[in-house]
């Protein structure tokens, strides 16, 4: 289906689900995230990518557990 994507990675629980519309791309996935002492937690991620042009993108990523978000990051990428 156009504009819909799936992704796989060895630490994902199931597949990452993505959707693109215009300049926005949205990924949602659950990932096993290593912690200290050999432990790990399954975290839910909700990432939005917004492309401005061929060289610039801003990302808002959120991580949470049990449906409760606890971390948000905003990152800007600019191709040199």
C-alpha cells in the first residue's frame, strides 16, 4: 500500500509500522532496550520525521513503557 511501510530489526517486538504523508513520516515500534547489569526493558517508541528539503529534517521521538511516555527528544539533521 502506498505510503505505508514496515521494518524489522533483531531487537524489535514484531514489526515497526511506518506511514508517510507529504513531508511527514511516522514510525511506531516496540524495542527491547538494554540496561545496566545485563537487564533490558521493552520500550514503545513513537517517532515523527519532518523533512524540510533534501538536506534538512527534524525528528520528534518519544519513548515510553506500559502506554506512559516518559522521554521526548527533538533532533535536527542537516546534510553538509
